[in-house]
C-alpha cells in the first residue's frame, strides 16, 4: 500500500529501509527523516508521518524483537 504519495513509497519499502537501518551496526536510528534519506528522497508535505512512524517502529517480522520505541524506552530506563 502506498503510504507517501509525494514520493510514492509503500509500507513495504519503508519497513525494509527501517529494518536495514536497524541491522547496520553503525546505522542511524530509523526516524522518518532518516528512513526517507536512506531511500534517497526527502519528505515533502509530511502528512504521511503518523503512518510512517507507526510502520517503521512496528515489531520486526520475527515476532520476538521489541519495537524501536520499546527499545529506546528500555535503554532510557537502564540509566535510572
């Protein structure tokens, strides 16, 4: 399904880019802007951002890993 009509990006493309970024040990956190740059484009109108955020932080397909938000929250709680 097309999520970003400005750049014609599908949910599968966004999810794959976020997964690639998470798999790279030197990669960046998959924020919407970083995912767009990873795909070689930039956000335009931004109306897709709520859906993009939801897609890139869904649990990985293996079902066993935490979402990006959950990992960030857990990392923040370790320092307390």
